[in-house]
C-alpha cells in the first residue's frame, strides 16, 4: 500500500482479509465458490467486494423494528464515505483497507457502489413496484451493480458494452432471488412482484398465499421465470469476453447455480410460498 509501511499494513491486511472471507463463507455460497475459482488476489478482491455489499444489505434487511429509515440511510452513506477514504489511502479499519486496495488494483469504479446504496434505500420505505420496469431498476441497482464491481476483478476484454452484460447477469440473479423468496418477503410485508403482473392474473399482493396451487398463480410465477431466463440469456454473452479460463468458469458457475433455482421452483410446482427452492452444494 502506497501510504503504509509493510510492517503497519501487513497485519491489518491479514485481519481485513480474514473478516471479508468469513462474511463471504457464512453468507455467500455462490460467490464463495467464485472467489475460490478465481483464487489468489482476485479471490481476495471478490471477498472484499462481497463483504461491502453484504454488510450494507444487512443494515437494511436486518435492521431493528424501531430503526428509523434516516438512521439506516446515514449508516449506508457513512459506508460510502469510508470506501472513498480507503481508496484515497487514508487510515481505515482493516476490512476497508482490503477493499480500498482491491478497488485501486483492479480499477473497480465507485459508481456501482453508490448505485447499490440507492437500490438498498428503495427497501427502506416499503413500496410496491407498479411495473416490471420499476422492478428491473431495483434489481439492476442492488445486484447488477455487483456484476459491474466483480467483472474488472475477474478480468475481461472490451468496453462498456461488455460490462452491460455483467449488469444484466446480476439483474437475472436478483430476479431469481426475488422469486425464491416470495413467501419469506410476503411474511415481512414486502411484495416485489409488479402490480401490473398481479393484475394481469387477477391476483392481489396482500392475499398471495391463499392462491398457491391455482393455475393463475403458477402462470404468474412462470411469467417471471421466463423473464429471468431472458436476462440470463443476454447476460451470458459476457462469458466469451472474460480474459481467462478461471474467469469464464467462475461466471458460468454463478449463472448455472442461480439458474438451477428457477428449475427447482418449477419442480416445486411454482410454490414459492410454502416451499423455498434451495440447492445442495453438489
């Protein structure tokens, strides 16, 4: 690190890496495998990026019931400020030290981190998504941004058009998460499925659970599965532009693993209320 001696930076980096990898190991099965496939410094950078995203996400999803939205917003923006300090080489806690080094080494843009926070802020004020375009924007912010962060780490050939494939792939993965978690989200008062789609099948957000097993409920979930599949098809155009075999393998694994969740939903007769589509490690 340019602004630190080896003696001062070495132990701090080791501690920061340990913290990032622990967050990744406990929470991000797919990204954990991706980091292992990439290996070395690139794997460490994936762990650092994931840790930022996970901690930010947990600030929103795991917030106390009495937490005020403005308090959570302030914490999210403090994270962005700490990121900027880390990238500038200022003295920061170990986990931030690792992230700052990763951003500098791999040229990760800061815009996606800011967009991620904008997406998470959308969850602070419970709302319903009127159209699929509204939902797509949310997915792009909270997950498409992750694709923009980790693709420079994995290495790719091309310009901004290639990175758009990465954004699309991340969006597909978030749509998959939303479909998998319909039941859990509904139980905590959140419905991400677009109102225009619910209306199309004469369903209401508040009473979704009572319609499990009905043809119109299956049709609604199948519509969203097909949309997600379309995003995967476009996002996978990224693979040939990855710089090496490890990069291609890591992204292909992530797409296949998340795509298999959609297959599991179909196997569960589109029941995303009482059954959670989960996969074994194998």
